[in-house]
């Protein structure tokens, strides 16, 4: 048995998402901040490992793909979570 307020029952099961300018600014700023940190850490890791292992150009490209794909996934997932958090009606 679930308990819902009168507002939730009158609106149906799905809450309405309103997208405002403040939410968009919050979503974009969080995404840019975290993505910058992830990109800087990835670049530093690639630079450090390629120097430590004395990799040539091909090795650096392979290392960049190995580190870059998960970093890109982390950035996209962060954007998804930030959008979900900013548009959640319970946070407003």
C-alpha cells in the first residue's frame, strides 16, 4: 500500500516536469563543472602514463581511447543525473 498526498493523487502517478531558466542554468553549470574536472583528470592521467611508459604516438592514441571512452561516459551520465536532479519536482 502506497501513501500519496492529495496533490499527487489528483495529478496522477507521474509528476509534471517544468523546465525553467534557473533549472537549465543549474543543469548546464553542474555538467560543465564536473566535465571539466573529469577531462582534466583524464588528460593528466594520459600525459603521466604516456610519459612514464615512454609511449609513441600510436600508444598515446590507444591509451587515450582506453581512458577517454569511460571519461566520456562519465560526463554523459553526469549530465543525465544533473538534468534529473534539476527537474525533479521534489527538489523545487
